[in-house]
């Protein structure tokens, strides 16, 4: 029996954890899942850390493949995630149905809280594109959990930007936030997430079986149930 170490980032955590449990049951191997911020996953894989499966946004996986850090043939598509905004629980929801409605929601808020990963960078650029000062209208936090905790505990009128699956997971865990809504289609950012086996893996064969398992109907259903399509 092998023990696989999975190092991942992003809103696919809940789905990956469920898929790992399904794989353990069907294969007899043990799977240990660790999720951290996307920049830290990138740094650890580029540094050659001996993990068995890396899970990152597709653009970062392209970098890993180009740099020879992962076995390209083991690459698997996990699915796509969309972005939304959260607010403090009990606050009045903003209309986010159109680009103009989104602009008005940002104007009415004291600030939009964002993470330091690619999704946060996207929202900061979007704020600037809509005519606001990013310095005045955005607050940076290290990751999605810190973003939503900040929104939940602040007395200010804040919006928290994040991936929809992450927002829903934190609501389910009891963080005092509510979903304001998804970004409107014309402003939406869709992030694809991939898995692959790093060259430093000590269990490459079993790890490749794990990445291939994501194509199974059971794994696809588990990912879809958490908001990853």
C-alpha cells in the first residue's frame, strides 16, 4: 500500500478530498491531502518538493510542464471554478446581475477584500478597469479564509471576492458571511484546475492512477457537487 501526498491550491479542495476518499476505497492506497495558497504550491513544486500529485490552476501547470517539473502524460483536468462576492451575514445583498450593477456595488462598498493569488489580482485589475482606485477600494489578505474572516468580523461595508466553491464551503463551516452573488457573465473569471504527478514523486505509478481517476464518473460527480464543472 502506498501513501500519496497531494499538494493543492484553490477551490477544488472539497471535491479533491472527496475524490481522495473514493480512490482510497477503490484502490486500497492512502491519500493525504494538503491545500495551501496557489503561490506557495508553485514555490514548493518549483523547489522540487517530493509530493505525489500537484493541483494548481491550468496556467501554473503549463509552467510546470514547460519546466519539466511534472510528468506531462499524467496531467488531468479537474474542472472549472467561477468567481463571486460575499458580504457580512445579515447585510443587504447588492445587485450583481450586470457590469453596471457590479460597478455600483463596488462604489457603495467601503472596499473589496481580495486574496494575493491570481483571482485576487483579477479583481484588483477589474476594480481599476471600472474606474476605481485599487489602493482605496481593495484590501489584500493572504488567502480565501482570511478574506472571508475579514469581511465577517469588520464593521465596515465590505465585499469579499473569491471562488464560489470556497465561499460556499466557508459558509457551510459557519463563517458569518453570505453569498452576494456570482460576478456577472461579462466580468466573470473562470479558472481551470489541473492535477499532475511531479517528477519528484516517490509513488509515480499510483499517483498517475490517482490523476486518471478524476475522469471516472464518480469523481466527476463529486467535483460537480462542490461547484466545479
